[in-house]
């Protein structure tokens, strides 16, 4: 009588049948699959011992069940991505979750270096200055009507230029004759004293401080000999080719102010009518 050779699970004879040997003894194929096989996460069927089994994140799949949840392409030998527990081939993932580069129109692949601004996305190498066409990368930039400029290009293209040195004004500055100037460029034509924030005047478009203008161009008071600039509301009196400050226009004898009064010229002097009638 032959020795018993039975399945360790169902105890049925294995003579003449296919079986699988384990450390616990031999198993017929159905019992082996029911005892040891994993369940496919996709179709929920057992993955038989003779099937190719794929494993991903604690889940088991038949080879034919391991496919993109959108296009059903097999992922057995393809790169893929898992999104919210769903398996996606790279094409479907890019179509669903990636953005298009605003410059070249190509897909910005997941994990690639990119830049985002104003709801748009660029490949890092496609985000260029509209002026010099160099990559902006992490540098500061200035948006303008759909274009993007690095700071030097923007200043060179749009920033106002100083009327004297023609260089751009990046901050501050003053306005003279409706033109922008660097504060340090607006100086007196005579003595080079800075004029920003100071009272000054001009001659033939050249700016002068009050002192230089008075010394160079202003008429001199016939009494005190100082310049009459008329700046700051200063008033003066003119008679023939002579000029006086209001405060200096007085009778040479009694010092009475002659502003708005009748007077009599007496050589280089002016006299009030009373002193003129009194004689020498």
C-alpha cells in the first residue's frame, strides 16, 4: 500500500495532480491560491500563483490590471504617477495636472523647475527679460503690459533721464523747467552750489543761485550798490538808467522814503520836494 500524499489544506490526494510545496507541506493549486495569493486592488480577484504580480504602495495588482485609470494604458513597463490613489501615466498626469509654459507652449513637466506669476507658468529657462532676453530666474523684475523686464532694462527703457547727465533717475530727483534732474546735478552754473531745495533763478535756461545771479547779471542799487534781484517778492524803483531797492529809495538829505512820492533828481542823488525847495 502506497504512502499518503495529500494536500495540507483540503487533504485530497495529490497523486497525478499539480501541487506546490511549502514549508507547511504540499498544497493543491486551488488551496495554495486561496491560502497564500494576494487580492488584486483593481479587480478584487485573487492573483494566482502562475500570474505576474505587481506591487505598489501596499497594493497588489495583476499585470493586466496595473494600468492608467484614464487611458487604460498598461503601466507595467511605463513611468507613472499616483494622484489621490489613482494611477496615471505621465501623459495623462501632465494633461490633467500640469500647466503649459506661457512662452513656448510646451507642458511644464511635474518636478521640473518653473516660475509662476500672475496666474501664468513658465519653464525656468523660458522666463526671459523682454529687453536683454536673459533668464530672469530669481532676479527682481518689473512687469509692464504683458512684458517682463529685469530692473536694469526697465530703467534703461522707461525710467526718466536726468536733463544734465542723461542717466536714469531710479529714485528721488527734482524737476526744473518740466524736466527731471538728479538732485546732485542741479547746481548753480556759477559756483556749482547744489540748488535742490534752495531759491534760485535762471538765465538762458542755465540755473544760478541768488548770489551768483545778482553778482553776474542783476542791476546794482544806486544807493547801497548791492544787486537788485527781485527774488522773493523784493521790490525796486527804476528811474532813467538807475535802480534802487524800495528800502534804499529815500531822500539823500532827510532820508524820507520816496516810494510813491514825488522826488527831484539832484546829480547822482534824489531829494524829496521839501529838501529840493529848501535849496543847498
